[in-house]
C-alpha cells in the first residue's frame, strides 16, 4: 500500500481551507489569515489502524482567475476535500464546479472525495444547513463533514475518515488481486495509482533489456568468431595437408 498520499483542498476563496490545514498541523486558529494567491503544501502524518499515512496536503487558490494553476496541482491526487462556507450560499453553489474539476483531472474511481461544510460555529450566520450539505453529498455518493476551523477534533476527523476510506479501498483492491478478481476498473485504478512507479520500472526494464541485448549481441558475435576461427583453422590444416601430399 502506498502510504504517501496527496490530499488537495479546493473551494472558493475565504471558505477556510488554510485555517483547516493550520488547525490540523498546528492545533491553532488565527482570525487574520490572508487570502491565498499561491498554492501551498503542508505535511502531516496520521496513524489509522496501525498504518502511518504521510499526507502531503495542498492548499489551492479559491479565485477563479487562478483556475489553470489549480488544475496543475490537482493531478494525481489520492484524496480531495471540497470545502464550502456554511455562511456563504455562493460557495455552496460553486461545489459542482469544483467537483467537476477534480473528477475531470482525476479518474473518479481512483480518488477519495469528501465534502466539508466549514464555519459550523457561526450558526447564527448560517445560510447553508447541514441538511443541504448532506443532501448534496448523498447525490454525489461521497461523505459529508461539518467542521469549524476552531475545533481540532472536527478537522482531524475529516482527514482521519477519508484516510480510513482510502486504506479500506486499497485493502479491498489487494484482496481482489490475490483472488484473481481484477476488473477493468481495478486495472485502470492500478495503472493510474502506480503510474510513476511503472514509468520508472519501464525505464529500468528498457535499460536492463538494452544491456541484456547488447551483452547477448556481444556473446553471439564472440561465439560466431570462435566458430569461424575453428573453421578457418581446420581449413588451414586441410590446405597444408594437401600441399604436403602434392609436394610428395
């Protein structure tokens, strides 16, 4: 199982993506975060069922003008967290756009996706209910989480549950591999997940085969030369014998 996971947070600006990450990493909340204008990367190790997952967490830019930049960093993600602000109807309505971007760039079957309704502590300003979030998540058949960037447990739970879903999916895949029950979808999933490893393997195999071919070519030439030398030696011996007979 690959324990190095790429986790990406996407959503409109000011929904609290950066605050969620800092709460997970530092267990702290700052009210004066500036809106991101660059994609940032963070690291966090979490342990689930005795499996240590090395999370590489990417914080994307919420503004639409940076969409092309975000798409570059969305590739090859293992887990995606779609974040909206429960006090902003617009951020909720934009979820479809973010969901489409994620699934277009990453095969839907290969990525774990979750929806996070953030700023749940601001219930008096809430315009998107928990029921609305759960309904949308059910339509997409993905898990829903309600979080507050001020509450470490609610934030940690998102990463823990999605990490656990990833582990369960990988374990199920391994069982099917052992039982020779690989489907087309499984094969595609394996190819995509192991794309980098396979690329390295293919290069190594090509080099190994090339070296092997070269060695075989050399050995073959050496054998041919040996045979020719033996043949020439026999012919020379025969010629010498014939000369001696003629001479006599």
